[in-house]
C-alpha cells in the first residue's frame, strides 16, 4: 500500500514524505514539515532508521535551513486521531530532549533540533558556553518550539522548557565514524572558538537574508558541520 502524507500537527499543512533506509525493514517513511521543522514518527519509527539514514536527514535539514520557519502553535494535534499532543521530556546521553506525543500511542512529533539531541548529534551548551554566547548573541531560536530565547537571562526556553543546544562536532565525528563515512576534522570544545564559529555562520546567513532575526544555534552548527564534510 502506498504511504500517504499526513497533516502537520502544528500548521496543519500537508507534510512531505521522505524515505530513509530502515534497520528492520526495507524503508522507513517519515512525514516532515519544513516550515515547522518537525518530523512525525509513527510508533517506534525513530528507532527503525538505519545509521546511514541519519546522514541523509542531515542533508535534508541543511538544504532547508534558510527556509521560512514558523513557531509551533499552542495546540498540537495528532495527525491520525486529532487528539491533543502532550509535551514529553526524555534524556539521552547528549542531554534532555523534548517531543510531543499522542496519548493514544499513535506516534510523536519532534522538532529537528530535538531529534538531533536524541540521536547524539546535538548537545546542550554548558554554562561557560552560554555565558560566552550571551555576551555576543542576545537572542536565539529554541530548538524545541522555535520561540525566541534571551540567553542573557534564560538557559532554557520559557515556553516549552527545552534547553539551549548546538550541533556537536565531536558527536558528529563519532557517529560518522560508526557509519564508516567519517573524515571530519575534530573540533576542540573551546567556548570562545564555538562563539566565533556560530557568529560567523550567522553573519553569512544575514548577508543572504538582511532581515534581522534571532540566531539559530543548531542551524548554524549544521552549516559548520556541512562545511567540514565538504573538505
């Protein structure tokens, strides 16, 4: 039977079907909303994605990183049963991550950045890094709901409570080595160097889009990582 795209739990637009190689089955069909930067997973689909599919997902996220992004609506609905999704908090090795789950166990809706935390490609910033960035970048986008976060005052989103996170080059290198596709250079975790890299990526984005907008640490990190892959 041919898979049909579902409606986004937030903006209600039709999501885009994207096929990834699976661990247990031939393929895993994911529903993605690029405007909301979210993925709908039917039950257990997140665990079924093969390691090689993660790099494909990175490429897809990178290709759409400069597109229009809407903050999540206050009421998210399950695309299968239309019931309200509830926010859940879980913990992975790389830190806490959030998602929105169906109470009837039909699946869950996860923002790109939070999925990266779950899979170990994104990590939470430590206090020293937050202080360094707060002195240079006042407001960033929440990786959980897209709302602006003033990191000069808050270390987590005041709306959905997701922590401030960034793409982790060390974790990326380790994951790619596991997938037998790694040749990325190791990046030292120096708070000053991290701030400089993020600011440079944000400046490059602002030259393309002169409209003043909060920084997106995960999107900037993806750009940095993707440049590493190309060399």
